[in-house]
């Protein structure tokens, strides 16, 4: 059987680099070294799949075990990542063929593609075409997203660190807001990623804790936005607890599926470009509940490392100054 | 002499809470305890100066030494802070008199006001009026700003942590951008606080390091913005080094003093409200250098904990997709 013959492997990073993408690389490289009877050299693509297309392969067999272990704590994308989408086989078959030819030239029998949904799809297409071209490749998708929305993964590498980050950030923000709410910011809004998956927004629940009444309001992309209900809840929070902490997913939409933050533009992948949903929510709160925006600009891009150690986009709202 | 009679003290926190404002509180309380022959109880104002106006005083003599020491690591404002500006003596003399009367009632002879420029000014006014009213107070401004723009302080408590934060954030952002620049973000923009003082922006220099050629461009409020020069430098960075990291102070203005980010609105203190200068810079780079804005929304409020672990407002720009 062809599969038992020793072959080289190719590993590539794709898309936004997570905090742990290099830890996944480490896992692939260390594991490959444990199976030397089946896997020869592991090549990493310089700048992801572009490295395969341009035949820029990094020979990781030259890395020491210590260097590979250090990948666990290496920031960014150690081999370079890319935003480069292979289209369908029909549209750009030549590009897929090019990849397979490069693999053939370097005796590569295993393709590890470290990325999100699109990358998993690419790995699948390469696998199909490789069979068709009589050079069957074992294609393995190595999951990577912060959104935690990949099928068949429970906690996707990349999500855990983001969840922790969101929860810690919100808790810090809450403490700051709580200590100022008497005369300043009463509503804090943090927008988080997650166009269709609310896992990241849900992480705000870790900050909210187990108290029956918490000042937290979380807006999920999975739940159609109900303005009246939302405003009622925010107002109750401020009146009962003194302030309100809102975590809003970028993908929040109305019952017709229209994103609250839709700008009408499309990105390179054909996805709708979303403007900030936080300012939309901020204006809504201001206009309907009579909160004034003050202190900093209504939509501040400024870093406020003092007030928000986590330093997220934030918007401060405040009632008209009340004399004590 | 009145000053040698043992008097109580009043301590209040004011304005945005820095990472170290409670460490300053700790310093005041611990030092006061060392001078028991001169200082009796130290009262802290609940929510800053509002606590004096409403006679909400926290008796810190009930705190244990351990609790006071723990202030060093306590987040937010331990006693509550406020954004509440006392106006001039002419306009609101009654409010100043009220403070002095509350101080009299609690036998307070020392007033420690922990805040920025406005708070130092308030402390001075209280001191003047107290003399006039025949109840002389020793008023001590305890410096606190992130901007590092208080006179007579070299490094103001609050600045150091921000400087470190900005430098670390930018370095992390740079590493991420560098690993993606081949096919994605080529220009990264971070906007930082500092309306008139460029200390925070200058902290970006810590990330830039000592290399002769760095991809960093820092825009200061002290230097009139020169669009042609700026664009030339950004273009050179991208062409020579592959990407450019811009740190822009919110207070950047043209040679006539007009803020690039001026929205025409005023905040509660009468200061100009600034919109984001980062999007202004982003549009400028896009329109003049032909970079496309892609991936995320042009002005993204989204948290991108994967790409930017520090999670600052960021804007990604990219050239039109180039096929490899």
C-alpha cells in the first residue's frame, strides 16, 4: 500500500494568527518526529499556502528539538501565515494542480493545513484532486479559529485564550466602571468577534459570575435582536445596580437576518463587511434611555490604558451630570 | 501654631482610575500612620470629592495594615472616583465652602487630592479659600495622570504602566502584522491618548527599538502634521520593510492647531470632543497610497484577540490582492 511508504509532510498556517497557532505547529512537528518510519521531513510553507504555490518550503528537520518546543511560546505565526483563498476547483484548478505538483516534487504525502473553515475546505479539495491526479495525499486539517465554530471540534485551539481574554477584560472594565459610575460612565459596551457564532460573546458570562442579578447583558448572533427587550434590560441594570456592562457580538442581527452593523460592503472573501455594532448600540442606548455621551469621544478609538487595562474598544455613556 | 495640633486628613481619588491610583492611596495611608502625632484619622471620600460634598467619608483607621498594603494590587478606584469638576470660586463658592465646612466638622486639617491637572487646581482653590475662611488647610495634590503632563513631575504615577502597555502592545501587533504582511495587513494604526502631550505616543519608541530602519511611524501632538511627509514615510516603510506600524496621538493637529479628529463637539469639561484620528489616518493612507481596506471593517470596533493580543483599536489595510 502506498500509504505505508515513508513520505515527507507539508505544514502551513492560514488566516489570522491565534495565540496558540504555533503550539499547533509544535504538535505537528513533534508528533511527526515520533513517526520517522512513516514521515520523513516536515516542510513548513513560508507564509502559509503561498509557500507551496511559490515553492518556498522551510525544512523543519533543521530545527532542533529545543527550537520546536519553543514554538509553544512563540508569538504571531512562526512560519508566516496568509490570507489567500483558493477558489473552487472549477474556477482555479491550475492553482490546486500547482500545489500537488510542488508536493510531488518534494515527495510530500501528508498535508497539514492549520486554519479555519475555509482552510479545512481547501484541504478537502486538495485531497480530492490528489486522488484524481493519481498522487493521493493524506490531508489533515489542523483546527484554528477564535470563534470556536468549526464542526467536530469541542473547544477549538484559539478559542480558549480569547474566552479568557474577554472574561478578564470585562471584569477589569466592570471594576473600573463600578468605581466611577456615581458621576461618570454608567454603560460600558464591548464588541467582540463572532459573526455567526456567539461563543466569544458567551465568554462574557465567565465575568458575570453566578450572582442572580448581574450588570451584564450579552447579545448573541444566534438570537434575533429585540430592541425593546434590550433597552429595558439595560435601564433596569443601571437603575438597580448603578451601571451596565454590554458584550455584543459583531454578528448581532435583527429578525430578518440584517446585521445591525452592516455597511453594505463586501470583503475579499465576499463576506459582508461589518462596521462597528458597538456605536450602533451606543446610539440606541443614548437616544432611547437619555444617557449622554461624555468625557471621551462618543466612539472612542483612543487607548485608555488607565481606565481599561484590557484596552478594548469602549464607549462611555453618562447621564447628564447630576449634582450630588 | 495651628499646624502642630493633631488633625485628621481627607483623601480623595479623582478622574479616570489608573493602574496605580490605589498604590498612591496606599502611600498616603501608610505614611499618615507613621506620623500619628500630627495626623489622626484619614478619611477617604466615597466617590472622590463627591464624598466630601455629601459627607460620605470612609474611616480608613478601621482598615488593617494588611488591607492597606493590599491597595497596591487593588484594581480600579478602591474608594470610588468621580468625574466632577468644581468650577471657579466666583461661580460656585458655595460648593467650596461646603467642602471646608465638612472638613471642619470632621476636624480635617490635611486634604490629599489624587488626580490630574484639574484636581491639583481644585486643591489649590480649596487651600486659598480655607485661609480666607480662617480654617487653614494643608492641601496636597497627589499626582495621577496617564499623560505624564503634570508640571513638576518627571514620571507621573499612571504613565509608566501605560508606556509599558503601549510598547508591548505595539510589539505584539508588529509581530502579528509581520507574519501576515505578505498577503494581508501591511499597515497597522494604533491611536493612543494624549491630547497635548506626546509621552504616550513616544512610548511606541520602546517597541521600535534601536535599529536604524524601523517600520514605526509616531505622530505627536507637539509636531504639526505634515501629510506629504507622513505618506512618504509610510510608503517607504511598506516598500522597504514590508509593513508599517503607526502610533498616532489623539491630539495630532495641523499647523493651524486644528485637530485631525475634531468632531466640533465639546465634552462636559468644555474640551473639544475628538472622534478617532486613526480612521482619518487610515482613509488618508488608503486614498493616497492605494492601499485597500479589507478583511474586517475599515474601522473595526471588533475585538481581535487572536491577531492583537493587546486588543487595541486597529485598522487593517492591504494592497489589492496580489497573486503570488
